[in-house]
C-alpha cells in the first residue's frame, strides 16, 4: 500500500484519463455554504441534480440549483466548441468558479463525473463530513475514444432487487459508463413482467440458480423506475431477452413454446446450450413479437439485445430461419438489434450490432461484418468478463475463459484486438458480469472493482495514454473513494493502493 487518503485529489489521478489536461499551480476553488450550482441551459439540470444529490449529504451545504450566473460556485453552461461533440466537455477551475461547458446532457454528466473525482473522497459520503471542499486549479478538454462504454448485469441466474441494481448503476456513473445492459431472461429465470404472457414471471420468474424461490422478477413499473434511475445518471438501459437458446424459463412457463407441446421443468443449474424455442411454430414468433412490443414501449433507449449465443440445440438452418423472422420484428418496433456475435452470420444488415465475446483474436463472421460496415461491440471474455476469477484463489466467479487479473483486463487494445476489426469498426467496449456464483451486492462489487474502472479507461481514454505503469497508481488512488462508499473491492497485489 502506498500514499494517503488525506492528500487533496490530484487531476492526474482521474479515471478515465482525460484527452487533455492542464494543471494551474497555486489555484484552488473552495466549495462553501453559499455556493450554488448555476445553469445557463436546462439540458444540464439532470447532471446538476446528480451533483447536488451527491454533495449535499457530505458537505451539509444547500447547493441550490439556479438559473443564470451570479458570483461564484459551479457553473454548467453550453460549449463554444462543436468539436466536443455530444459527449465531450470542457472543465475549468478558477478560484471563484468551476465551469463545465458541454453541448448536451451527456457532456454535462461526463463533466460532473470528473468533478466528483477532483473533490476529496469523503465528498461521496452519505453523512456529514468536515471540510474544506477544495478543487485544484485545472483545465480539462475531454472527449471519449468510443461512444459506447457499457456494463452488463445478469439478473437471470441470480436475481437482484431494484435497489441492488440501482446501487450498481450509481457506481457505473462514476466512471462515465453510458450504457447498462440488463440480461433479463435465461434458462434459470425470466425477470420482467410481460402482460400478454403472465406465466413467464409467475412460473419462469419463480426461481434461480441454487433453487431460491419467490417473486424474483420486476414489474413493468419497477423496470421503468430502473430505466428512469439510469437516465438520471446519464445511462441508457439496453434490455436483453436471450433467444432462441437460453430459453428454458420461458419453455417451463408455456407448453406451446416447445415442439412437443410439453412444459419443461424449471432449471436451477448452470449448464448451457440445452434449450431452444420451437423454430417451426408460428406461436414462437407471436411470443417474440409480444415481448419485443411490450419491452420496446417501456424502453426509451434505441437498442434491444436478442442474445443469440450458445444455441447448441438449434440446428444452424433453424437458427438462420429464426433470425430471419426475429430481426425484422425488432426493427418494426423501432429498435436497433444488438446480439452476441453468433447472430451476425445470419444477416448482412449493417445497422445491427454484433457483440464479440470470444476468447480468440479471430472470428471470420465478425470480421466480414466489419468489412460490410457493421460496428462491433467488444467484450472478449478472457479480458473483460467481470465474472472471471482474478486467480486460482478467488472464491467467486468462474475460470472457463481463464484467470483475468487487473493487468490482464487492461492489457489489450479494443481497436486492434480482433483480426479484421480496426479502430474505426469498434463501437465501444462492454464489461459483462454473469452471476452463476454472484448473490449479493458485495459479490458484484468484488468482481467489478477494480476491473470496471479499467474497462472505463479503455473505452474513454485516448490510446496514447495506454500505459500500465502509469495507470496502476491512478487506479490505486481510487481506493479511498471506494472505502467511503462502502464498495467491496478486490485488493489486487498488482495495484499500488492508496491508504
């Protein structure tokens, strides 16, 4: 362990690393009881609300959100430079003000995430803390490397309450993660109410891995609340319903989804590849359309994830037939399809997005899609699957893709990892967290931290700053913040942690 939490946070400790940063020696801004959060654009109000929500408990300050700029405080305003794009921001710290300029709400959320890290770690506390609340003089001009920086949580193998999911969403927001992928169906559980097919949750949502029983699902109102919570943090939810495989929970709920007309028994194990919807039945596609229709209506984001992975019980010809019918359904209901990369072999539609989860550096189907113009979402399992064990002694997680220590998660280049997929083909990165062994928020956090901030760095920071020896101390400097927030992180010996 090195360093101390008592020292003022330094701009060079930021994660993700900004595109351009300049420090101003001898300049300090101090947040005071009279400070206000001042807006010149209403687009910034959601980010201002998040900042106030974060700082009021710890500082005890009122921090009113006002319109117009008068005197000192924190100012959220429009950007003068269109080069910042929709997600970039410019942050300037002077003795009287912190000014964040951005072209959109997304840019203001990203600026706020940076400002939170420039404040002392105790600013994240839920109870009153002693000041002073100082920010070192800094100028930052920042834009992301990739426009998709995601994290996925599997709530199907083990179910997590809305409060647990919100807690994880709040942690994602600290690191400029802007997409949250929610894996809502699998063999072990169907987790979202579908009003036209009520048995999906009554039966399919009644159990999980290990056999716990109950009402282990979200109502549509609860789902809408999760979506709204994510949006209030600048995060877009991507719902996933895996098909045509990973469907035992649905097949246990409705006999007609099976070719033999017999319900399947509920499944609480962890094996994969044994289930498949009945490809030849028209009712299969009525079922899919009902699910897509209902979920699209309550999902404001533009994407819907259809899974498509590990359909080992679906013959290849049937798999193609299924995708030929399902992809137009998703489009009909106004969403863009994302799927695990296997599905991309069935279509030449350049709008759909393959998510690469393999463990090799070659995949002919994904490379062909990239040549056609498809954007690729990178999630190689042996690099950024957060459920992989750190080492042989890790009590949680799996190791089918190998052990993934922090340096392993950092040590790859998303824009030059997969043959035939270049920087311009990469949409971004996403860190999945599957939950065969994950049961609590503490479990989620132990596997996600410190690797989640690693993924955030890969997705946002310029490739030019990609250097482990410089990154590791920045990562270690996050520890005091996690301790204040009660985040249960893995104290990897590869990282020089700040006390």
